[in-house]
C-alpha cells in the first residue's frame, strides 16, 4: 500500500465519529421530494451539501435551481488534465416516512441502536453519499489527489429525476468525465461486496376510475351501479395471469431472451428462495415460475400496485358506493423496453378490458430507461480490486431491480461508463418504516472507496 493510500485510510479511521455526525445532521433534514410542504427542507438540504463541498475545497460550488428541486454541483480538478476525472452522483431526497405509526422512533431523529443508525434516508442514499464525500475528504486532506472529482447531487431521484436529464444535456461540457461513480445500490449481504452492472427502468402510472358523479348509498344503488372500486380491482387483477406473467398486450415484445451463460451467472448468486423468504417475511414467493428469484428481480420486467385509494377508509363503517377509485402502478423495465412503449401497452389493455360502465383516465407520472454497464471498463475493474482489498473476497456482479435514471443520461449524453455499488443491505428497510444503515459495513465502504479512487487514478495516470 502506498504511503498516500495508507494515510488516507488512516485519516478515515480517525474521523469516523465526525463523519457519522455529518450523516446524522443530513438525515435530520426531512428532504421529502414528493410533498410540496417539504420544499423548504429540500432547499435546506441542498445548501447543507453545498457548504459540505466548499469545506472539502471544491470549486465552482453552486446550487442550481430547476423547475423542480435544486441540483448541487462542485468540482476539484487539482490532479490536472492528464489524470482521470470521476463524476460522483448522489441524491439528497428521500421517500415519505409513512406510515408513521410503524416507526419505532421519529424518522427524522436519527437514532443509533447497536451497530445500526435508524432514520429515513440513512441508507437510501444519504449514508452512501456521506461515505463517498468522506472518502474524497480522506484522500485530498492527506496528499496529492490521484484524480479529478466532479460532484452532482440531485433532489428528485425518488420522483423520477424529472429535471436531471435536461440539466446534464445543458451542462455536458461542465460534467465531462472518464467514468461516473454511482453509489446508490446495495450489497447482497454484509460479507458479500457487490457491483451492480444493470438497472431496470421505470414507468409509473396513476389509474383513475370514475363511476357516478357522487358517492351513492350502497343499499339504494348497489347492484345497478358498477362500483368504481370493484371495477378498478377487476382491472388490476387482469394485469397478471395465474403464473405471475404480465398480461398487458405487447409488454414482452422487446424483452431480450435470457442467455444460458447469464442464467449460469444468476444461479451462482447467493439469492435463492430462502434468501428472499428471510428478507421479506412472506410465507412463499410468487412470480414467473420459469425463472430464478434473482432473475425475476434483475432481468425480468414487472408490474406492481404501489397504492390504492377509494371510498370510506376511516374507523367504523359507512355504506357507500364511491364515486371514484385510484391506483398507483409501477412497471420495472429491462433492455430493450422503453417507458413510452409500456405506456402504450397499458393504454391498449385498458381500451380492451375496461367496461363501458365506468370512465377511466391513465396518467404517466414518470419514466426512465433501463441500463447495462460493461463489467470490463476501467472503473469497474478499479472498484472490484478495491472491494476485494477491504472484504478479502472478490465481489459478485448482479443486475438490480431498482431504477436510477442518471445512469442512462450519463451514458447517452456524456458517453461515460458507470460504476455502480453501495453499502446498504437488503434488510435496511429502504422506502419502508425503520430504515437503517449498518455502520460497520458503511465504514468498510469508505475504505473501499478510498482504494477505488487510488486504483482509478493509477489506471489512468
């Protein structure tokens, strides 16, 4: 280990307490991007991060306004034009904490319990973001940086990164880089470092069903009026067949077939049926029976109901036929599906299946394309070596079910490959109550990122 690399690792170890306090400060800010009442908190989180970048010695630090939430940018090009430039991506927005009654502590009062820090955003992705910024600090405070850094942190990842693509297009010269580091994924297990080389895309919808022009007495009108809540449930039930296959016409038209060598790689992952049963608590798995559970998650498209709203839902009873019903529906997409194509598939399904006894309206809220990365690029090799240096074992490679729109934007606009990793764990409860971050894994992740920066700098030096 070089003196500079060793010095950076030692610095990180001595500063772990302060780095944790940085994370606690950031988690305390309820930066919920989907609720307008939190717009002030979104601005506050962006300003906090801008101050953090200035404290690292970053230049051109700016909080850029957008038509949505601000984007934070800063750069440190001290290594010079002959060294590699890494673009570090992050997001500061978080999911709503609902249902609040299921939290064991207030979601925005981060609490340490044993080896875990609990709080909304602790894992997704404020923990990953602070780990990355702390690794950069450890490198630049202890010697000559082996590469150049550019940082872009958005506030709309949890709502589909609605303004990010246009921002990257408008600032492509400023954001030019050799590789993008995206630490917004997770590990399979605490002892299994993981590199993600594929992400599914997303098409997110609201489906509204309308019947009568006002709520009706169910005793007077039940049996002659098609209940919108029932009609919505019937439509949703028809979106899958009995084997878990999505029944929208044309849904699978552009899905790439699974190659034998890909199947063999998925079979090697330690993510069998027992793994998913343990991490979900369900009595049994569901889905396409001809595919492994890890393939259903990583390489197959899906359709899920994310929320339902209709009628009387308070305590007690009220006998009504609701005038309307609504469902939020997400589809996860794989190469070569597009959000626009799936939007049309959903419309064709509704045109064919919706009864004439109701009116319906389909709204597409957001969409992002799926992505695949070359596992042989310099960035991935640098990260694989870094993870092995810290964990003592070669990382596994997997395709992940989630969506991170920035990856496609960077590939298409900047022409740069992406390196995707993260140090969250499957039981971190991201997007759910009692989200947590496993601190020992988080600290090892910082060490791995320090190694990554040195490995990448040396490969491009």
